[in-house]
């Protein structure tokens, strides 16, 4: 089991094409994320991205409605944001379209369940930290976009940054953020 990547690659090169195809199909059956990756990146890029985006958006919508454990509303919201970030990470692994990943991240950030203006900045720093980490992930994806595409998301992301600076300024990592994107 301790084979290196080069040894596996050499073994695959010596296999018959039909055996490699069967191996690929078996791996796609076993792993839904691998199936989606192959489908989106190699088989049907246009329709595949849109369909996978809608699937992950529906899954995130279900996560936003799910009840989470926690002693307070803020702790439950922090757990919800953490679950949504995991789903966003899974989407990024499958689909390389950064603009769709930014759209999903902003969908989570702009959802009413994540907007606790009256309670943000309280002693529940887990919520503050999870919201900040969501912003950080969206911002890094945003910065990887082309300038023409960035323009579509600038206002929404700036609103999120303003909310962070307004309510979470007491945290060092938020205080150090720039005022403008």
C-alpha cells in the first residue's frame, strides 16, 4: 500500500486502456465528489458547473435551515457558518469556477440567519471568528478573479467588510483589515 505516486503512474501507464477506464468508472461510482470533479472539469464544463452550483446551493440552503446545537443563538449560528464553509470547500475542490464559489460564499454571508447585528461583537467570539473566516475565504476567492468579474461582487463584499469593521472591531484580526477592498 506504500506505493509512491510515480510508481502508481508507471503502473497505470502499463495497464490496458480498458482496464484504466474500468478503474476510473469504479472510482467515480465510489466517490460522488470525484464523479462531480470529472464531470465538471473534463466531460461537460458549461452545464456541469451550473448544475453542480445549483446542487451545492440547495445543500447550503438546507444547512441554513437545519437546527444546530449550542447554548445561544450566536453559537448555533457559528456552527451553521462552519458547516456551510465545509460545503463551500467541497464545492471549490469539485469546481474551479471562483466566481461561482464567491457567489456561494456571499449567499451564506447575506442569509438572514447569519446576520445578527444586535448580537455581533458580544462575548460569543466563536461566531465572530467563523464570520471573519467566511469573509477571509470569500475575499481570497474574490482576489483571484479577473478585474471585470470582481466588479460584480465588490459592493456586496464591501458591505460585508463594513459590517465586520463596525461590529467586530474589538478583535485584532478584524481591526487589522483595510477599510476598503
